[in-house]
C-alpha cells in the first residue's frame, strides 16, 4: 500500500527569481520518492531606471519569462513532470524533457525541466497565481507541489512633497527628501535619482548625476520603501559637474524614479529654489525692505485679443458688442472655441471712460511709484485668460512677440509658464528674496492653485498673500450669471450697442469654467444662512417645488437645480427669465476644485490677509414666484388707455440683496480662511461721500484701501487704520433708510434728485451713471435695480422701448430689514409710454405720489395708480354696471332690481372676477301711479382685484295698467279669441269702451285721459271720456265718411306708455 506524506516547505522570493513552494508527496513504502526541489521564473525584461541589468521577479500581463523546475529522483529514466499553467492563461498542461543536473550533497541525482519562454496572458489580473506541479517516477511514486508567481499590473505611486537644504546657508550639497510611496502587489524599490538645474527664467543650465549602483542613499530609501507610506527627511547627497554655488542657478529639480518587481516604473519630481545668502535689506535703519509684488487680477479684468487678417489685432474684450463677445465663447467641454486668443494687458481703464472707467489704473500707478521710489525693487502685473481653468492658466502662458500671452491653443504650451516664471523672476531680484502676491477676485482662487502647484517651492518664494474681494467659497451672483446672464465683473456696464446683451452674457457663462468656480460651494451653505434660490408656493411653480423643494440651500440641491435637463419650462415674458440648464461636466469640475480650495491654508511662512468690501447691495437670493403678463386687447382711440386686457400667470424672479458684500461677493466668502488677518472696507460710507461709486470690480480705486495694502506690503504699522477700514463689521447707521426699486422690462429705469443728478443708463453717453450720492444701479438679467438713500428727493422716470407689461417693486429698508413694500404688477405699457413717480425726502412709500402713466407719450397723464403699502397694485380694467329694466302692474310691489356687468368689449365678466353687488334703487312705490320710473345703481359692495366700476347705466321700471281688452260692442279678439272681429254699418257711431284696472282687477281712472288715435289721416285725435258710473272710458267714433268694406284699426294711448289697438270693419 502506498504511504501519503505531507511535506511543507517555506514559500519565498529570492534573488534570481528562484521560488520555493509547498509540496505534497505520495510514495511507495521503502522506495525513494521523486522530489521537486525548486522552480525558477526568470524575467526577460531589464527594468528601466533600475540598477544595471535588474530583472523581473514578478510579472505583468503580457510579459515573457523563462520557467524551469529542478527535480530529484533516484530512478532512471527521469520522472515525468507536468505543470498546470492555466492561472497564467494556458489551457493545456505543460510538459518537457528532463536534463541531467548532477549531484549535490542533499540530493544525489537531480534533473532540470526547462519549459522555455512563456507569456503571461494579456487578460490575467493582479494577484499571486498558483501553478500545480506533478512529478511521477518509473515505479509510480508521485510528488505533487504548488509553486507561486506574482502578477502585478499596476504602477507604483510615489509623491515628493518636500526637498530641503540644511540650515547652513553655504551647505549646498546635502539635501533631505520627503514624500510617500505605495505599491499594489510587489515590492517597490528606488531607482534612478536625477537632478536638473535652471536659472530664474526656467532655462536649463545643467544636471547633477547619480546611479543606483553608487548611491548609499538608495539603500536608505529602500529600507523606507519596505513599508509603503510616507517618508520624511531622508538624507541625500548632491554631486555633479555643475557647482550649486553658481549664482546663475536659481532652481533645482529633483526626480525620483521607482520600480516594482514586475517592472512597472514611475517617477515624481519637485522643484525648489536654491537658497542664497542675500543681504538683509532691513539691516540698515530706515532702509526700504519690502518684497517685490505680483498682482493677479480678477475675472474679466484682462483684455483679450485675436490676430486680424491684416496682420494686426482685434480686441475682443472689453467687447464692442455681441459679435466681439461671442468670439471668446467656449465649447461644451470648457475649452476655447478659437485657438488664437491671447492677452497682453490688464484693464486699467474700461472703455476709455475717464475716472469712472478706472479699474486698476490707480493701483498700477501706485505700484509704479513704489518701484520708482525704491520701496520695492520690481513688480509684475500678470494678465491671463480668465475664461480657462486654473490649471490651464498656471500650466500655460507662452509669451510671444509683441507681448502676446497665449494660454490656450497650440501657442499656449510652454515649459516656462508665464505666471510661475514671473514669480520666480521677482523673487530672484527682490530685496527680501521673496514676493508679496496681491490677488483681486478670481485672482485669489488662482493664487491658491499657484501655491498648491508650487508645493514646497511656495514658502521660499512668497512671504505674503493679500486677498481683495476674493469669492473663496463662491457667491450667489455666479448662480444668476449662469441661469439668467447676471453681470459678473464687467468694469462698466455699457448699453448693448457698446457692450453685450444679457443673453450673450448668459451664453458665455454657460460653458466657461471660471464662472463655475465662482458658484457657492457645498461648504458655503454651512456658513451662510441665506438660501441662494427660493421657490414660491404659487400654483404655477408647483412642479419646481415638487422637484427641488422651496429653498435651494445646499451644494446637492443647487447642483440638481442647475443641471436638471428635465426641469419643467414655465411661461415667461422674456426668454432671459427662464433659467438655462448649466454644464454638468464643468459643475463637477468646480465641485472637485472646491473640495481642495475650501480647506486651503497658506503654506508655512506665508502670511495671508483677507479684505472684504461691505455695504453694497449684493445678491443673496434669487426668488422665483408667479407674476402676471398682461396684453391689452382694446385701446381708447383718443388717449391710448387700455380698456380691456388679457392676463396670464408667468414665471418671474426677484433679486434679494444684502449689504454684507461689495456688490458681487458676499463677505463670508471673502473672509473665509480661519486664523488670518481680516479687514472690512465700508463702501457704503465711502460712496456716500464721493460722486463716483466703487464696488467689486473697481474696489482698488478706493485710496484708503490702497494705503492699507501698501502698509501690509511694506510692514508699516501706523497705529491706526485708514478711514473706512475696519477689523470687524462696520457699524450700520440706525437711520440709514434706503429705497430699492426693482423693474421688470420693457421700460428703462432712471432716477433723478432735485439737483438733476442721474442714476441709470444715459442715452447721451451710452453708459451707466450713478451720480446720485449713495445710489446703486444693478442689472440682473432682464431685471433693473436701483437703490438710493431715502433722504433723497427721488424722481422716478421709466421710458418704454417696446410693447408689453411691466412689474415694478418698491422696498423701504433699514440695513437688511424691509420696512415697507408695494408692487405694481402686470401693468400694460407701450413703446412710447412714459411712467413717472415722486417720493419726497424721507417720505417713504407712504408719502409717494401716484404712479403716473402717459400711455402714448404725448405729455398727458392718462392713468394714475396709487401705491398700496404692503399690497399689490394692478391696472384695473373698466366695467359697466347696467340696471336691468323691469315692468309691474299698477299696485304691485316693487320687484327685485337686477343688474348686469360687462367689460369694454361688452362681454360679461367671468364668475369670480367680481364680488358683492351694486346698490340699485327706484323712485317707484307700491302706490305710485302708472308710468315710467328710473332704476339707478351705485357701487354698493362690488369689488374686484382686476377691475374698476367706472360706468353705471340706469334702467326703467314701468308701472302698467291691467288691460283686459276693449269692451262690447267691439269684439277684442286679442282677449276674446272665440269671437270674430266686429263689423259695423258705415256712417254709424261706434262706442269704443275699455276699463283700466290695478293688479287686483279694480277699475281705476288714469291721471291723464287716454288718447283716441285717429284711424286714418285727416281726422284729429281725441280723448276718451271717463264714465264714472260704469267705471270705464268711452269714445264715440262717428264712422261717417269712412269707406264701406274696409277694415280699420282703432287705438287707445294710455299714460303708462302703452297703446292698445283693435280692428273693426265697416259695411
């Protein structure tokens, strides 16, 4: 009987690719058994960037290798050996011929089995793969074993995050390196170490060199790499043909190559400045020792150009119209549709508008003065293509002839990106060896990305960063820019003839990565209480409330609203009111960016200062609600006044603002970073004292702010802050009441004070004016907005530019508290309509005049609408109330008096459009004699939200006698239907008789005798005589002279207005 015996040998990976294995033997008793001694996997690949001729001991899918097995046996012929290679992608078991291997002390007879070159299957996944082996000798003894091989298809990872020189300033050969390393299945080893040297402009100078065979540092690194994870301050030794003491050497780039046992290789690089001993500029008392300055401007603050066909250039930004603006449009992937757009300069003054158009003019002049008086050695203003992603801006920036800076397209690629190159250049010649960065608006996001990209190089290059009005966590204005074309940072707001329309602004924003970076981030909502969007409970908006809820106050809900392709489209009066659908790819990218930037902190040794503008009306929330669109269907031909209109519900939005911002960026986002120096600048107070208002785009034109910035740059502490600057929220004036006017098109919004100062668009200069002290004009898509101190005598003028209807809101506020409101909703207007209103100083809504409408623009006020504090005013269409005619019989009580209500088209109004009833009366009573009595109506309890009751038409109540017909001898066939008509002898006298009765049938005498109406021409009328005895009226008709054989109609005319007739014949 054979005996089964389990033999277990340790599994290990050893040099040369030898693998030991676990083994199970089945043998015949007392007969020497075969024994599988070892298996070798020999790689064919010499691993690049590894020690000379280093071979694989693990493998990747698709790799070739040599496989051989060493087997001991005392029998001849040698044992049969089978290998199951299915785990490596082979379907059949492999076998091969034995080759004598000789003897050794432990195993006297061994044989090599060489399976030759094999290939790992292309679809073999990572992991340790088992290969079963079976050796069977001549007597039938069996040894079954399993060997193992590692398959590793994944690149190892290595990251270098710090390369430092020792503290000793002259020791330029010893370095320490820190970073992290990881592998996925096989051991990671350090390979080649490379060093490159560059000057301050990034130009290559030379290289150090190293080899793994000669570097004791490698052994230290490999000891660290045995356990994946971080490594810190591993000592290295530089040696090379270029001496680091060469003053032309500014930068050292260190690259570490690593490999794993499967031959996967990767690398990581880090670039740091080479330290120099620099003279201390502050050593001499009184000496200027400020760092050089790098200025990063904001969104839309660098001019953009393209070459023209004549070899010159065409300026696209600032845009001269929609055609210019559309040339800088982006594709849906967020890349520039044109590949030839470049920049060269920042916007010092916009649209050549003196003073008011100044954006960075004064600040640039200040930097030049600081350089000329030797406060700083140099400065750089860095224009960039603000449409692009932050990475594109920092990775590109090739400067070509004429100062053209390309950040996109084939000309943008460069090994010396402009902004980083300028930073290093400034550090090189700075008095302190470092640079102070001043960043405005979007430039602050760029500064964060810059320090992240520089890594360990940032701290040696930068000493201070000053953020001015930077939307670090985003701002609601960007939501409106994408959805409705709200203005962003245009330095001035020209008319569409000179700038661009809101529709074009929205189209540009929809695919522009930089705008998405300014959206409120998920973290924004943890620090700001106000939602960015609210959706009213009005019936029209029910689908939106179902889909998104009533408030958008989280990153998740904002994401859902912005990019929902299935968002229900609601009726609007203007396409700009319907929010567009955003670009989800760009939104996802911006959310990824904020995941990093929202938690950004300045690198060690860099002092951050944040400055926020305060006191300007700044968007906090977009409120969607159900409004009214009215269309006039009938005009008064004389004055053009609307007499009948059709109104439908439409979507409208209202921008809700707060003072806690600079007009674009809310303060919490501008003062975002914890633990750093923060300042507020009171723009509300500043603007109340000057004629030219400064907000977000031109905030650096405020002299006191520039003083603060220079003090920070030059390390000057004056002991007190410049005017308007605070280290806490500025105080709010308790009596600072303001009026806010919000207008939905189609009229222009203009405001004047008693001195003729104007706020609004000037048709003379084709630009915005804000000349009323303390006033603010903003546009939010199709919505115009003016805010002014309530202490102003305000004269409002709105001019129509097309037919439509307008909605006009007035709010009276104190700080951010709303004290009173009134709304004029869905008012029809026309191209020539002029609307005016006056609000006296401190009169507020209560003291406001009527809203006066000159409908045809002929100088005559046709409509006056009285403000309704706390309510909504609509243009009431005229209605006519008509008393309906009634008839009763003498002595009958007065009946219920009824009425009808019709519009100007004589159509009855719909149920529910009016409530109540008019007060209708008549002079008739139950004792009134027969006759006609007026019915008159007054407004009574009638009311309507849409109509006014302008005309009351009287009716008539007729009191009639009871009439039972003519009496005998005349047959009155109208009452005696069974009788035939009467015939009398011609020439005879016919007595014509009748009675007048009241409602009860009692005969009565008329106040006026009834008239006998002659039956033919030539006879005079007469009167019926009253026969008091018979209680009847009689007229004796003498028929003499009337034609024989004729029929005659004889009549009685009563004083109740009725005429009764009967026909008789003569024979």
